[in-house]
C-alpha cells in the first residue's frame, strides 16, 4: 500500500486514530496534499517531516501540505538548554545542518543522534527530520488529551497553535536553538530550565 492509500485507510478509521506521523519526503505531490486534507477534515492531526535536503521545504511533500504540522530538526544531546551537551552530528542546541526549513515549517524538535530501534533488532543513533517528527506526533497526542481537543475539522490547526505557541519556545530564547534558517519555535514540553 502506498502512503496515500495508507492515509486514506487511516482516515476511514478516524474514530480510532488521532495522530498520523509521515516521516517521508519527495517532490510536490497534489495527491498527498489532498489525502492530508481529507485526514484533517476527519479530525486527524497529520505530522510531517520537513525533509533532509538542507534546503527550503516549500517544494517538498508532505512537508508543504497546508493541513500538516511540519517539523524541522535541531541537535539536542542532553535534553537541556545552553549548548553543553556533547556534539553529535552538529553542536548541541543548534539547527541540524541537513534539516529542510522554510515558511511551511511549524515547529522544530530534536532530530540528531536520536536513539531508535533498528530494523533487525537492537538500537542505533540516527539523524533526520524523520526522527524529529515522532517527537511532535507524540506531543500532539499529549496536547489533544491534555486540552481535550475535539475531533473536528479545525483540530490540526488548534494543535499546531498549541505546539508552536504554548509548548514552543522562540529560537532566540534560552530554551531555543541557534542557527535556524526559518523562524519555527523549538518544541519544549514542560518548564524551561536554562
């Protein structure tokens, strides 16, 4: 099943699913944009990786879908602000250099040297916006449950506003990151302790 078929399958089960993570990217794709719009109309929140081109995500799908919450990546190796963590695929608390960026990006999350399960078992450290997007997908579900956001057509917009607003910190803030190429905030759940 391709990703559009998968999106449509999930949209048909919107009563059982609340958030969809799309850790994939490609060129402009109107069919993907329409499938994401159908999902949003059904009350689903779709989170999309910005891509790993190091370029503008405006021509990348699904990153450029208006109904998706699009995620760029930054380096965070210690879970704290200040840039004191060890370097790993970039300096701690800086924009990940291969992350796509641009006006279509809504929020940034840790995406460098993320500990992840490996396809054949065990764990590996990997980097990419595909590793940042699941942080935001999980946070979207927390936002929905904590704020009791109903499954309506504007659910994705309400969650985007919450994650980039109340749970987002400006890049220039003590809990942000340096080197960003577009103004998306850093996702910070809970209090910021610089």
